[in-house]
C-alpha cells in the first residue's frame, strides 16, 4: 500500500537568509557572535532539529537551547537566546500582523465525491453544503497537527482552487468543500504555505484558530515527514 503524503517542507534557503539577518542584527545591537544561542526546543518547534540545526550553524549561531538547556553553555548568562518567534520568521510586522515563516504543510486527497445541497458532513453533522458540491477527503487529521479549531473555518488549497474544511477534523482525516472545482485523488492539499504562491498562510490559520504560528508548527505530528527545500 502506498504511504500517504504527509509533509512539512522547510524552505532552508529563505530560512538561512533570515536567520543570518537576525544574527547580524543581534551583533549590531551589541551581542558578540560567540554568545548567540538558537532556540531549538520541541524539535525546533516542529521544524525538525536535523533540518534546522545546520541552518542556524551556517547563519552564525554557536549554541543551541534544547529542552535540557543551552548546549555548550558554561554559564547561561553568557549566552543570548534569540526570541523564537523572531528566529523562525513569525514575528509581527509593523502593522501587528504575524509573518508566515518558512514552512509548507501538505497532505493528499484520498477520496472525492459529488454531494447534493444540504449534505451533512463529518461526525456530529455540524456542517452542511450550501449547494451541490465536490467534497475531498484529505489523509491528515488532528493527530498530524491539523488543529481541531480549524474545523469548518480554515481554507485549504487543492490544485489551483481554494476550499473550506467541512465539519469537524477527525484524528486521521478531514473533508474539504470544494464547490464546483475539479479535484482528483492524489492531488496535493495545502494546509499552509506561501502567500506569494496563493496558498493559505499560517498567519491566517493562526488568526482563525487563536493558536500562535509557533504553536501550530509544534503541533505537527511524528507521522508527518519533514523535508528541506531550496525553493
């Protein structure tokens, strides 16, 4: 049986550029290069320590704050731990809006069907279709880090079209109401990604759910494969 697509993709090229800028700014503000400590607790807040540690090392960080403390720190006060929201690209802009970081969270369409208007969807039947619609079943659920608070409110991108999560998110799957859009089994479903590419964003999901972006990436489960991208 083919393994389901469950991926968190980290854009390491943009991430490294950002981390280098953060390090340089800290140094220009008076920190020494040897004092900089990158916060990599909780498996780098879900990003994967294996992917993120080389990014921070290349960006000039010499020390890492793990769940056990600041690695290689002889005296904790000698190290400057950079704010995690800033470091991972989620700091707020000048207008108070959260930025979108450097990850893309994707799943896969595992079933598609056409349903009539008024079709009630998912357990509890909290959602019903307004018109005849195409609905897509996605092989991701709250066990994989799709926040249950996103039920019936969050947008999902499939192909070139946007739909909305229909009803409650289950442990291993959720349904998307795609209206009249064409959807096929095997299509990629984007939970969050790049605004520049028209994807739903993690900052928007944060606004809809009340969950901070850094907490959303930390929720991403162990079944989700982490991988790096230079794009």
